[in-house]
């Protein structure tokens, strides 16, 4: 018999299937829910855990995009100093 996937594995896999925009939108919804709705401690902790996974996923996607831009441009990215 093959081992069944845990719910955490399924959650991680479903995050990996999201686009950056989808993950960020879900993260915004979680933040809004945590700020405005009364949740039980267990629900709040589950949402917080999901939000942390989404933050890590979004950061990883941004890092990958930056690396690709660097590879395509053939040089390091530089910060633009735009006037405020």
C-alpha cells in the first residue's frame, strides 16, 4: 500500500499550483479575515499557518523572477533611485 498524503501535503501542493497573483490575493483575504472577523484560536492558527506558507511561496516566486530578469539582462539588477 502507498501512504496517503496528509492534509498538510495537499495544502502545500495546492499552493504550488497557484500563480503569484492568486497566492497574493488569497493572502490578502486571509489578512482581512484575521483583522476583521472573530475566529476561534484554532481557525486563526490555521489561517496564520496558511498565510506563512503563502508568504514563503510568493517570496520564492519573486526571487525566481528576479533571477530570470538578471539572466536575461546579463547583469545585476540595480535599484532605481526615483524622487519621492
